[in-house]
């Protein structure tokens, strides 16, 4: 004992003299209930020394000397500075607070969420840990004003304030500052590449227009996902989720769901830390099984009555190959009549238009049901000085998924890699990164199935057989539809059955052949290179004014090996330069903060674009903030809208660039607007080349955030948006053969619509902390579009109302080891429009539930999760899969 | 448990209860609707089979029932007529019409005459009264020259479609209209457009009797001894008796379709006399002598003048030089109504399909002389039917008369599988002699 006391004395002596380091052990707990708080950050003030408290709030930090000031902070708690005089066990009690979490995306500098000048939603690691969602990415759908479209289990496309669709080019996603888009697609490929769940520190969502800070694309929101720094979160963590899905699916039986993730981070020294992360998801995907009939040609694309048995021209939504259609009368029967004169009079009695489609295959029959996603990532962090960190990071993701564009695409063995180098200091950063895409064996299901049909029996032959059989069936006294069905059964003789060896052989040969060689494969090895930097001058100005400046350079390198893009001399390069400046000033004793930001972007193929933003935050009282903003956003045409040059059987899709217009001689010999020409060949409206302008939106927003009685957090907003120069396609026909003045070809060109539409919406969320660790939360939001011209397809795709209601408890039962989270999301019906199909979606109810049980002794947690608890299948976009219940058991170890 | 011991328990449980009940009550998504079949309006009213239950169709009904005992490859007729989902056009001779037909066939005009027919015969006969897949009302027939009828296919199968999918051939049937009166072949429709659940029925004046020969069979057999000259002309024009000869093969093709104007032997003799007299006069013989000599030659040698003119003593070389195969080919071609561009398809003009206002029809001559005006057809219709039918050749001074008989099929409307023969009283001349 004496020796021990002596040693302690020496230790104290040493610590006070600053020679020996001191270890402080302690615990951080909730001041209201005394429970330990997980993942609290404990940092030695004015240093980089810091640790994160464990599951139950325990921490251990080594400081060079005593006394020392520790900064103890955690999301949703008031940060506390503790003056530590000796090394005895330290207990820190933190006050939980709502709206106090620090967000950086709203203004590109850290600020408290409650004081954000624009609407912002934040999802913390704690939320992810206790959320029912099987994928952290899907938590976004629970936020107010958010719509998601699920094209596949692993392909969720979020949006805010309207314009939902799979593959959303109006919504930006950044992961640790890396633009997460696939360069040739211009949208994020779901969660195929990105962070593993265990590495997510937080997600921040900026609804609405946000180009002023983030550049092209963020017209309908920006999502920023931040990873965990290996200096702050160390050690091994892993998570295993196994579950079951597709229960009660009539086309696909109940199937297992696996999701494993792993994170290893090590702090080698004060200067160097690294991490390795990985995630593997394997399941049988949700199945798109909308077999309703689709009016593809000469209509607005709406769904209509009809089945394969009752409509000879049936074109099922999720049935492919049946897009091939002809007028049997004019193209086959009349020719038969010429060869077989004794049928001519009979044929003359038939209707002038007998549309007949070929027999298709369902998505179920064509797409590999296994969806796989494998992600691996790593980062090296080196602190050159305590205030300057160098980061070298890489992410790689591969997998199978399906997404809905103008057709359904099977993204098979898609590979995306991202590499970044960054230097980060308190006031500035510079980073450079690249995204390398390889579409693998991705193919267009419609194109592939149509070519597949041509391969097993060319349409010329199929329709000829059909025509003869149809006539013979009719002459035997059958009514029309029975004659059609008999004709189809005759023409379909030899049709490979789905799944047969012959089917697989032919299907593989078509899907692995590029579209331009009459296959369905799209080759894509495009890359994106970005360099950017930012400097915060505020401290140089003694914080009298907040001043921030930044800029970036982006280069797309489009390489499809001439299969997709107009590549004449090798890959196409698109360069963009942008710069932004933000000035903020607090006035009237910090009762008012004004900020103005502006950004200028120049794409080498488009005129420069200036996007301003002005915001004001009024603080009438503590914990009450009113925010006002004027925001603008725009997007350049997607890389495909700029440079595609693809023949798709029925015509050619070309990009907006003048070079391509010239290649097709559309400048000197303009195309004629196709719908009018087809309706009346005398009606020839030329489509003259006009330089395409970026699409843009201007938005005004008023919002209010308040924390009432320190227990009820309220956030509300109202906004309006005005959109113009919508980018879209227009079909033209071009008379291109001098020797044959009647011959023409079909070309689809990119144009700006002259439609101007207005949107309007509002949202309200409440978060109420109750005694005994209960919380009740809910939100309601609304989005509407106005002034839509009759002939304009806006694809607004948002319900007028959506709501979320939830209740959770973060600790109950013995030792408060249990927790639960139950929520119910409802959305109103949606008139859904897309290039793929148009229909009204019924209202959707989804109830999610999770029950947690903490295992503090082994730093672990068990979770039983249910997404769509009542297994009520729903689709949130026409042609997308039906999503049912996903039930899983998760074991997570050491999720800090 | 802590949750139960808490005084605020009741309130919390209410929250939870309210939330749960709300979710259970409302969380019910609609299943993705299955594709909705296109509803074909359910056929209403009686089927044709049911219509035949009327008393005045009793013989027809009995015939159909008897036909049903035959195992036909094209299905049981009564099933086709009774199928409410089928679509057919049916020509229904009532009892009066059937008895009339029995009489024409020389059978007793009594229902018992059905016994003369075997079930298979009745099946064929009655399927000739049926057109599958179309519901043809008389409005469907647009009375447009050159043939005022529709060339349709009955359900009487002659050549079934084979697996390699040639079209198959059914006994053709013709639906025509003269003024507002409808005809099937040359049989008047007594009551048109009787709508039924599975199509339309037309009551006819007589039963339809399917032809059993092709045109060349009748000509080659020299039926009634009245085709001597035309037969000889065809064979010589074809360069001999040969199935592959141009005219013989065309007139033998079952799925061809022609109207063949066959001049009577007397008409040929008259034309030959004129032709030979003209040639003799051109050789310097006085008109009276030339006519006498020509009449004598025709009277003595008859069809040999056409079939083998060089065999005739003295006049042989002269006749052979005059009556060449080329000349005969032109003459024969001019008697066969054809569609331009085809050698096997023309129009089947029953007399009821002759235009009331003179109109021209192309012939096989148009195959080599496209601009030739063809033949001019015309018919006069009285209250009781045809009163006169004529056809005029370009080289003829006057129009030829179709030889009319009280019974169709004797000298006019002689029906064949591949066409119809109309006997005429002049040889048609594509150019003047």
C-alpha cells in the first residue's frame, strides 16, 4: 500500500511537472436519467488528443499533464468543458439537447442545426444504430419532405421537393466530399459504392435547391454522408444481419437476406491512423412484376387494359421483348394478299390497323434474381501538424442491381472505384479525387429481349407465320382474339422457354453484345476527375465577418469504346470550372445573421452559370430561429444528354452537342417534329438547332426551428420553386435520302422545354422527448406542382401529403437494456410519370419496427428489425419492384 | 419492469396503443393490380344454331345434325354454328329453298331427299355455306366494277394448310350485290343480315352447290359436245395437249379464278367462215364464191380448221398461214377475264355480277398488250332477274349475248371450282378482222 501511494505521489509529481503523461478514466452519462451515453467525444482542449466513449459512456484518455480541460461532446447533448485537476475517476453528466447537433453542409462550415439558414436534416450514427431500416441509406425516406424510389433492393433514389425517379440527376450525393455519381449516368448508383454502415458517422440532407454551394445538379436536394475518422473511432467493429424477405411473393418464394459489414481502424500514433471497411449484401432482389398493359406508341404512355391473352398488341410494363410491334394488316396481311389473291378480298374486310406485338419475357425470367453488393474501402490519415491532416482514401464497390431509366436496366457486375487525396485544416481543405466506372455486363432489358426475339426467330419470319396462322384460324370460324392467340401459338413454336439451356445460350450471346451490334450490352468505362479547395477567411478577419471561398475543377472522361457516346477521336472530355464565395455577418447582437453566397460555373460546352443564394437567420429568442432563404440551382445536361449517339432500332438517340447535330446534318437539314408529322404528314414543324441551356430552379423558403421546454423540437418550412428550361427529348424525323424523298429516319434530340412550372410545399416535424427514455416523433410534408402546360410531362412524382409517426424508447426493461423504435410512414397517391411508364400509384403505408437488446458486457447489441412489418407489398414508381417485408436479426459489435 | 412501475405508464401505454391501432387500421397497401383483361362484350342473343330452330329451317337443321355424325377434320359444323364465341357468316337456305334445290337436282321435293346424301357429303355441302372469322353483312360489299362480288373462302377445305404454312385453300364463295339485292354466288339472298350472337346469317333462295370440276375439265370433256372449237383453239394455242400449256394449266389450276366466255360452236363456225372468206377474197376470189367456199370448208372440216389446218387438202397451206397458234392464243386470251399482272386470277362474274352500266374488264390479252381496253360487259335486270347480258370485244361490230337458259348452269353461270363459264353467241375479237 505504501509503495502504491508512493508511486501515485510520484505520478502526481510527475504530472504536475509535466514530464509524465496522465491517464484519466471516466464515464459520461445522461444528466436526466444517469444512463451512460455511447459515442461521446472526449477531447483535450486545443489539441488533437481525443477518444470516443464506449457503449456505456466509459472512456479513458491520456493527457500530457494536469490540470487539463476536457471538451466532452455528443450529438444531441450540450457540450461541456471539464477542468480536470487529478486523475481520479471522472463522471461527466451531459444535458441532452435537441437541434444542437453540428451540421456542416448547410453553409459549408460547422453550425448548430437549429441555427441553420436553410432546411437541413441530420441522421446520426446513433439513429442508424437504432433504426429499423436494413440499410442505413433507407433511413432517408423517413425524413420530412423526402420521397424515395426503389428500383431494386440496392438501388434507392431519394429526392426532395418533387421530381422523383430512379436515377435522379437532380439530386447530388457526396461521400466524404466525393461526388458519388457514376460519370456516365450522372447519378449515384444507389448504395453500390459508398460507405459501409459501420463507417457512417452522419448523414446530412439539404432539401431543395443547393447549387450555390455544391454546383451543378443539386436542384432537388443534396445528401452528404460523412465517415468516421480513424483517429476518433478505433478498433474492430462488425455487424451481421441475416433475415428473410420476399415472404408471400407469388412469383418468388421467401428468400434469405444477408448483410455483413466490418470496420477496422487503428491509431498507430498521434500522427497516423488508418481504417479498412467492407460490406457485403446478398439477397434475392425485389421483383418488378407489373404485368399491366402499356400504351407505348401514339399515346401518352399511360397504362391501359389488356393482357397477353386479350390484347394481340400487349406490351406489359415488366415484360420485355413485346415492345416490338407492327401493323399486321399493312405490313404482312396485305403482302400475303398480293401473293395469295384468293385471300385478298377477305383481307380487305379486316381493319386497317391490326397492331400485333411479339411475345415477351417477364423480368422474372430475364434478370438474375440474386442481387449482390460488395464494398471495400480504406483510408490512411496522417496528421502533419495537429491542425493539418492528410487523407488518402479509396472505395470500391461492385454488384448487381436494376434501375429504371427509359427502360429497365440490369446493372450487372458494375464496378465503381473512387480514390481521394485530401489535405484538411481547420480553415481550409484541398482535395482531388477520381471516380472510375465500369459498367461490366450491364444491359438494357428491353433492347436485349427484343434482339433475343430476333435471334431465335426474326420478326420477318415470325410475323409471316403469324399472319398465315391468323388467317387460317379466322377462316375456321374463330373470333378475332382467339384467332390471334392461335396465330401466336403457331408463330411461337420454337420459342426458347425461359431458363432452358437454349434460352440461356441465346440470351447470354445477346446481352454480351453491344447495342449497336444488335445486342443489349452497354460498354462504359467513364471516369470523373475532380480537384477542389476551400478557404475560410473568417479567423483572418477576427470573425468580424464570415468569409468563405472555394473552387473546383471537374473533368468527365466518357469512354464507351464508341458504343454509347459520340466518340470520334477517343474518349470525350468535358471540363467544368467553378468558384464560390460566401459572406456572413451577425447583426443586432447576434439576433440576425445574414449570409450571401454565389457560385459561378463554366462548362466548356455551355455558357457560364451564376447561382446566388441569400439567407437570413433571425433569432427572436434563445432556441427560436426563423430562417429565410433565396436559393438557386441548375444542372447541366447529363453526360448522356450531352454526348450520347446510340442507334436503338426505332431511331437514334443523340446528345445536345452541336458536333453531333452536325454529324447528322441536322443543322442544314433540320428534323421535323415527329408526333405532329406522324399524326398528319403534311404537318412539318422543323426543329432548329438551339444551344441547350442548363435547367434551373429558383426557390424561396421560410422556416422556423424551436426547442420548446427543452423537450420538444419543432421544425417547419414553406417554400416555392420556379423551374425553367427543363431538359428533355424531342423526336424528329429527318429526310436524309436525296434519291428517295419519301425516306426518313428517326432521331431523338435533346431540347429545353419552354414550360415553366411552379412548385409549392411545406413541412413540419416534431420530436418530443418524454420521461423514461420515450420519444415520440412525427412529420408531415406536402409538395405540389402548378402551371403544368397540357402537353408537358413534368414527372413531378410527389404525393401531395406524406406523414411519419413514430415512437421509440432508448432504454427500458431490466437495466434499461431494451430499446425499440416503431414508425409508420404514409404517402398519398401519386400521379407517377416517367419515360418508362405512366400511372397513378396508390397510397403507401409502411410500418417499420425494431427491438434492440444491449449486451454491454461484450460491447454488442442485438436487433430484431422489420421493414414493412405487415408485409404490405408496394411500389413507389411505375415499373419498379414490389417491396414487401424484410425481417432480420442483427448482431453488432463495438458500433461506437 | 421499469416500464410497468412508472407512474406515467398509463399515458405512455395510451400513446403506444393509439399508434399501434392506427397502424393496424390503416396500414393496408393495395396490391399492384393485375393486368385487366380487355372485356369482349358478351355475345347477346341467339347463336346461328339457335336461329335454325325456327320451323322453316327444319330441313337445314336436320341436315346439319346428320352432317355432325361425320368426323370432319375441320370440326363439327353444329359446334361451329353453336359456338357463342365464334364469328361466322352463314348462308341458310330455308325449307322452300332446299326443296327447290332438290327439284333442280332431280330429287323429290321432299325432306326425305336428305337421305340421298351421306353425312360427309352434307358436311362438305353445308360448310360451303359458311365463311369463318368475318361477320359479313351486305353493307360490307361495295358494288365496284370489275367484279361486283367479294372473293371469299368458305369453310369447305380443299387443301389444308401444311406445317410449312402455305395458306391452304377453301372452296371459294362469292358475295355480291346488285342494286340493294345481295347474292351469294348467283343465288339471291332472300333475307339479309340476320344478326346472331356469333355472326350474321343470310337466308338464301336455294342451297349452294359446290362445284366439282375445274374449267378445263369441262372444256376438255367437250361437255354436251359444244366446246369443240374452243377446246381445239386452246390446245393449238398451247402447242398441243399438255398439262403445262399456258391456257390448259391456268384453266386447270384449282385456286385460279376466271370468268371464261366460251363462244358456242355456231359462233366459231360463223367467225371462221368470215375469216376464210375474207382471206379468199383477198386472194382474188369473188365475194359470192369466197363465202360459199368458206361455208363449205367450215361445214366439212369443222374444228380441224383450228386444230390442224395444214391437213386440209388444197386450202391447207393457206389456212395454216391464216389460222396460226399465235392468232388462236390471242383469241383464247381475249376470252379469259384476268387481273392485270397475273395469269391465274381474274374475276368470277356470275351474271348478277355484270354491271348494269357498261364497264370494261381486262383479259389475259392485257398481259402482252397492257393498254388494251379489254371487254365491255353489261347486263339488264328486270323485276324477275336478268333479262339480257352482253359482252363486246374491241374488234366486234356488235356485242355478243350471253346465252340465257331458264336454269343457271346450263348455258350461263356454269360454275367451276376455279371460275365460271358464260356461253356467248360470237367469238370475241381483240382487233377487227
